[in-house]
C-alpha cells in the first residue's frame, strides 16, 4: 500500500507544478536542487552565521573566519589590506534602506559597507560592547545594535544606549524586531522579552507567561504577526499583543530555534538545531541531515531575487536550494528500486516503472484504478506477479496492452487491455526467457531481443488475430550464421522505407531488408560498434546512439554528430524526439536538447550548433542516467528519464524559467598586473602599458556554472566576442586612444542582460604618437625639402664638373670588380672549370680518374648546437671551416661543399696524379692537428665548447660538374664519394680512416694501422686503415694490444687501483682505438674517476665513451 500512497503523491506533484506558485510550494525542499559549498570549494569557514544579498546582487556571508562576498564563482574574503575591513570575525548582517550593508562582528564592533568602502563604529562612537549579536533597521531607517552588553541606536554619527542605567541584568541581545509603531522587541539569552519604545524599556507579554522562556529568534511577518522561537524548541505566534498559538513540534523538542525567514508570498522557513522547518498554511515539513542537509544546525536563511533559498549552517558550510527542472522519485519516496531500467505511460497516463526488483505503478487521477475494483485487482496481480523480477523494458501498444520484457520464466509478459495476460517464452519460439526488449513494426510483426539472439514473430493476420497472443505469430529465430555480426541485439527500429535496423552490442548496426542483413560499423564512419538505440525522426533521418558518440544516417551516408552538438565521444544511451522536432540526446551525465533539423544542418555543413540546451545534476537530475534503459515521452511533452538514483520527470508546462537578467559588474582592471582604481571618473593608462586585463562577473545563482559572457572593447573590437564561462579577458599592446570595455551576460536559461556593464578609459600616447609630433615632423619635412632643393641646385654644378672624373673612377671600379668576380669564380670552382665557364659560358662535366675524396664530420655537433642561438652556431662553423679551407688551399685541394656540420673536399681534379692522395691525407692530418691545438687552447681557458671530427678518405674515379644555372655549385659524384662517407662513419673521434687503396698509395709516407675487417654497405667485407698521426714515432699499437689494456684495467679496478688504470688508458693513442674498444676503455676510465671521487672527469670520460659507439 505504501507504493500506492506514493503514486497519488507523485501525480499530485506533477499537477501542482502547473500552478503559478513559488517553487517551494510544489513540495518539500527535497524536490529542489541542493548545492553545498564547504572549505573544499574555497569557503573560508564551514560555519556560516548569517547570509544576505545586497542591493547589487552579491551574496554576503558572515563567518568566524571573516566577511565573505560570493558571486557564484568565487569567494572573496574581505581584508584590511585590500578592502579596509579588519573585523576578522563577522557575526550578523543587515541591509540598510539606502543599499548599505551593516556588519556586526564578534570582537571588533560594527561596520558599514557602502560604495566600496567600510566605515567602522566602536566604543568611541558609543557602542556599549564590541561583540555585536543582532542588528535591525526600523521603519525610520534608524540602526539598532544588540551587543553582549546592551542595545544602542544610531543617532547621527554616534550610538545612544536604550537600556537605562540600573536596569536589572539584561543579557546578550539575541535578536531585535522593529515594529510598525517605531518600537522594538528584543530577545536575550535570559528569560523573557523586552519592549523598547518612547516610554522606555519594559518587559513584553510578561503577564501571558513569556517570562518563562529564553527566546533565541524572532520575526515580524508581512501580515504583522510576530513569530518567536525559544532556545528549547517552542514557537509562538503573537498578534495584536496576544499569544495566538504556541506550537510544540515533537521534532524540535529541546532544540534551539535560530532564525525565521518569510518571503513576499508568505512562505516561511525556520532554521533550527534540527534542520529546516518549512511552513505552508498550518503544515510544517522538515528537512535535515536525513534528507541530505550537511548539518542540522541552521544559523541563517535568505531567499535571493531569483528565488534561491540560502542556508547558513554550523560546520556544514553554505547550502543553496534552487528550482530544478525535474521532479525526482526514489526508493525513499516508495519506488521499488532506485536503479530504473524502463518507464512508460499507459492509456490512462498512469506510469509504470521497471527495475531489477520488479515494477512500480503510479496511477493517474483519470485511472479507473481508484474506483474500479477489477482494474485494481489486475494491477495488483501484475505488480505482485513481477515482484523481484528484472524488468528491462515496458512498452505500450496501440490497443492499450503493456509488454514487459523480463529476465524470468514469463519471458515477454503481455498485460492485455482487457486485463488478461499472456507471455512469449521458450515454449513459443524464444531461444531464452531472458528478454531485453520488444518492438512492433508497421506490418504488425514483433521483434523480440533476447540474450541469446533476436526472434521475428511474423503476424498471421486473420479475423481471430490477437496481437498479444503468441499463437497469432510464426516465430523465426536468427542464429550466428544468419548474417548478423553477433546475437547480442540491444534495440530495433523501422525506418521510413520499411527496413528494420538492429543495434548490436559490439557488432555495429545491421539493416534487414526482409531477406538478408547488411551491417555497418566504425569502418563505415559509425561512431561506435555498441549501438544502444536508433531513432527514425519525423523526416526519415536515423540517429544512432553508440558507446562512442552519436551518428546520423542520411541519404545513405553516416555522419559523426558529436562535434556539432558539443559531445566529446562519450556514450549516448538514448534519443527521443518531441512534437516540436526537438531531440532529447541522453548521455550518462546529461541530457542535450537540440532541433533535429538544425542539428542535421550543422552536421552537414560542419559547424557547431549554438542553439542547444543541456540538463544535468545542476538542473535536478536525480543521478547518472541509466545505460541501455528505456525513457518515455508523452504527447504533452512530459519526459520520464530512468536514472541510477530513481526516476526524473520533466514537465514542460511546470518548469520554472529563470527570468531574472543577471546583474553584470566589472570588478577589477589590471594594467601590467597592477590594479587600477576603476572608481575614478577619468581612467587613463600610461603609454608604456603592454597588457590590460579585465575581471568581470554576473550575479546569477540558480546555476552559476552556466552563466555565459560576451565582451567587446569599443574602439578595438568590431563585434561582440563570446567568452563562454570565462570571467576575465586581457588585451595586449593596445594603441593609444579612447576605449570602452563592455560585457554582458546570460543566465542559465538564456536570459541576457543586454545593458551589461562597461568601463571607459583612455590610453595616453607617447610623445611621438601625438598630433603635435606629426605636425612637427611635417614642418621639418617641408623645410627640409626647400633646403634640399637649394642644396641640390648647388650640387648640380659641382656634380657636372665631377662627372668626367666619376666616369673614369667608375670605369676603374668596373675593372676592379671584374677582377674580383673572376677571383670569386675561381674561389668557388676549380680553376679549369672556372676558366671554361668564364670563356664559354658553360662547364662540361668531366670524369676525374685519379681523385681523392675526404669527408669529415663534427662529432656530437647536433646535440651541442640544440641549446645555442643560430648566430652562435654559424659563427662556430665559420671559424672551423675557414681553418679547414686554409689547410686545403695549402695542399692544393679543393673544398667541394659543406653539409651542415660535414665537410667534403677532393684532390686530383686539377691534375696531380697519384700525389693528390698524399696531399689530401696530409691535409686531413693537419685538420686534426689544427683541432687538437684549438681544443687544448680552449681547455686551458676553461671553455667547454670542444669539437672533434671523424675523417674518412677514399680514392677513385669521380664525375665533376657545375650544377645550377643562376647559382653555380660545383659537385662531385661517384662510388668513391659514397665510400668516403662510409669510412668517416667507421672512424673514431679525432681519427683518420682510409681505404685499402689509399693505404697502398701512401704506405711509406704515413704510419698506418690495419684495422679489423668491416662490412661496408654496398661493398661487403673490407679492411680499413687508421692513419697514425698523434704519435707517429710509436705507431705499433693494434686492437689486440688495446684489448689487452681493457683486461689489465679491469683487473686494476677490481684491485682498487684506479690511478694505475687511468695511467694505462691515458698512455694509449685514442685516435686509433677501435670504436668498441674505445667505448669500453673510456667507460673504465669513468668508473676509475668515480672511485677517486672525481665526478667531473668521470662525466667527461663517460661522454667520450658515448662518442665511440658506432
């Protein structure tokens, strides 16, 4: 019976929501969206003693940790340094008739905040005590202050005590209530009440027993009735100085009444130590920690201009109740289970809800269940029959029957319109009784999805046809060989052409044309292969909900929808279309509303649709929307959404829209990170300011996260620019001129404050940017023009005399330049080639049979150069290559080109025969000697930019010629050139490697070391040679000796003799070490240095070892 009691209540909520009442009259606070802020969200204290909204729209909070201003986005704590408030602990707040804010503190007296400035009142201004406990402003605008030691009234600029001297113990003033006649009622922590009037101070209602109680809160409502609360939970209603009611609520027994609040519509809330009590008429409802309030101790209440109810709690932070878009139903309200799988309305508009634990039934007021015992019996029997059974879908048929897809022996359970029932099970053609869904096509056929595959029940139409009877159909099962990608079918829909589309769990989307299946997957641009739902809209478009987003199928093509509607690839569980053509796109955490036609156009044209709405938990959704659930939308546009925390219902006729345009303010303006006083009448910015930043806000609190902004800097921006939810914007390097920064905002329901806020300022120009400067420049130019003309006339005669002399000089210069160009041509081209090019205008490619080729590469240059500026890199390369060029010229060799940090040179293209090989080898040795001296000098100077090269030399036939028409480049080609590159790669830092042919030609002139054979790309196994240049006297070390040194050093290190190890290694010629041996030796040297505590040299040897790796 509990279910049915809630059923009536459920529909009462929906019906009441159609009435033009305040949203708090719709039901208890639980039906509103509750938002909580604590220290985790930036609140300085979890104890909020008072809450008010000022005339501008800010929410102000009094707390033990200071005075706080809130704009919906951030909490700003007032301080002495930045705001002039040094009250530390704020206790009570009151708004003045002039819009000022009065703040009573615990230990610092009273403050008044007006026009951005604080004014302090203390004992010097007549306050009897600096601990302010209550504030009130009477009908004459006078300020009353209750302290821990009496009550005072502001007269002019000073406070006057209203408690006569010699008055018995008065106590702490808990509250002050100004009456219409100018008198004030005061409640203290002691027993009884006090009346302060022109006749003085006297007890109030003492003869009616009020002296027995200690009063903690009081209020005068708009009807003139006085409401008084005690520290032990009693509530008194007083009218015309008579006690009319004494209300004793059992839930409040022994607890304190802390505050009263009533709005203009007469709804009252009472803050107590047991939560919030709301009163409508004579009814009282409670909202406490049991319903989700973070703390039962409620110290303050305030309703803002948008209708939000603000609650200050002790140790629970700040709470806001706002009108939601949804009415929520959960297990606490009587729903059989919070995890809802399916919902539908029957022909009476009664609601049926399917869960894993059975079904819940909510009769509408038009349902005969209320009066017809037969109907009641059928419903009771159905609810009991499916109790404890997992119900995956509930579907209404045109004949009024309800089809329940269950995981039970009932399989597909059918409740017929006449009250009888039937079921489709394994006995009637299903492969299993675990049924996920059913769907009826326009042909009358029924598709049934089970966990073991789909079944098509083909209708056998006849006079005896019963749409709810299995005997009226011929079942056809589909196996794994039927053409379906898998048998896990999640939904079925018929398109406008009569084709059936089946969404699968992981296999994509299959289309059935009556004979065969065609399957579409992500390879066809489907968003995902898990297809939850498919909608055929009123224009025949298909919208496909998948695990990886939403797809549109139109004109035979699949399109991705996510970017057009602001989705990020998350799962889309379901999609509905209302009578206005609006799509309801349901994801796990939100519902997006968009016009089907507009969204289709956005997808086709590739833009983001602007006109969309979205709802989530901020709008009152009960919880995360259920995956693979079945929602319901009726012809009135009422939508029922299954969630994991109950059922959320949206009624378009009752949804409250926030019609309050948000006040917009420019809060701060920074110029190069320095605040500017925006209260000045003439804001000027100096010319050297580079960045100007504006901080703005909009005071809308229903869903502050959805407040959106647009801004425009008049004088700079042509159009309004969307800032989204951002509350700051900066401009850089504005030119001088007059500007007006404007910002406007829209609230959560799209209501825009078109006027917004603005701030004007002027950026002063530099002197050279002023009009006077330009006029001065113009005058100077004019005068200069006259002077130039005069001087020009004088010069013409002199120039005429010098013309002949100049012609002679130019002729000489041309001859000189010709000599220079010839020299330059010879410098960039071999002399024979340069001479041929100069004489004939072309250069014939030639084969040089006995050329020698050298290639050198700087070791580790690329990582070294990665941290340098480009000019440093070029300067270093220029110095190195200039030195190499001088060496080449000395030995009659030609530099061909540089390749980054590589250097290519040849010998033998200007003649020379076999001697060219020795000349090039000598040049290579001198290159190494030059670098060795250069590196030594730099080490002595403590510099780290040390460079080493590897050199390879080969000999053979090459082809040489000029490449290019406008820019001449002489280049050589041939197998020997490639061989020189490969020999360089086989060499070691500061090593010179030559081929066997070169070694043969220079043997006797240079000391050579035969190296182990190496495989060379394109050549096979070949034997290269080292040219021993470092120590030509003792050039007998081969790789075997070096390997022996590795063994010796390994033993020395094992014996703890790092110095001897280093001595052995330093004695070797590192330019003729094989790469593998050098790598091991310098690793051992690094280890020896580490053993000696010499980290610097250890790193140097470690770096050297890395250079020996091939």
